[in-house]
C-alpha cells in the first residue's frame, strides 16, 4: 500500500485499506502512518489526518510533476458500501475477507478499478469460522 501511494507512478492514486469495520481497516492504515511518520523524506510531503480515537481518516501525499500538482490518497474503508460507488481505486488492501457477509465491497471496489492503468487488489484473510463466508 505504501509503495502504491508513493512509488508506483500513478498520478492521483486512490489507495484503500478495506475491511468489515473501520477499526480493522485502520490496523493497516495505522502501520502505514507510522512508517511515514518515521521517514523524514515521506513525512515532509505527507499529511496524515487522524480521527478522535487515534485512527487514520486519510493520508494525503502531495507532489508536483512537470509543474502540475497531484495528490495521492490512502483511506481506510468499512464494509458499508454506501458511498463507495464513484471511487476509482489504484490499490486496495481488502483485509479479513472471511468476515465479509457478501461480495459487495469486493465488487464495488473491483468495478471502480476499470479506468486505472495498473490497478491492484490484495486480498488477505485468516481462516475464520463457518463455511459460508466470501473467503471460502
């Protein structure tokens, strides 16, 4: 996710960590924020917007290419797919997919990738319980 945000060459990249709830999606986002905060090069060009409980609301990397200003962003998302239409993901880390009750989040984020040159979705999960989850 950090590579996609900074080094993938995508101008205006929209990157997301996604999970059933915002707390789970924030696990990855917080680790990325810590990496940025500990890197003088990344920290000086990046704004990290945190929520009231210390979670990450958004990470915005601002840069200029050939005199034009761009912003690449990373946001944690929860399973509530209302408002996800219109997203144009360059990168998605879909975490704990076994806990998804259906494929709605996967479907809406995957369909939003159509306009990107080289989109990537990484799907990770533990085994979880039950035999009817999306990840099985």
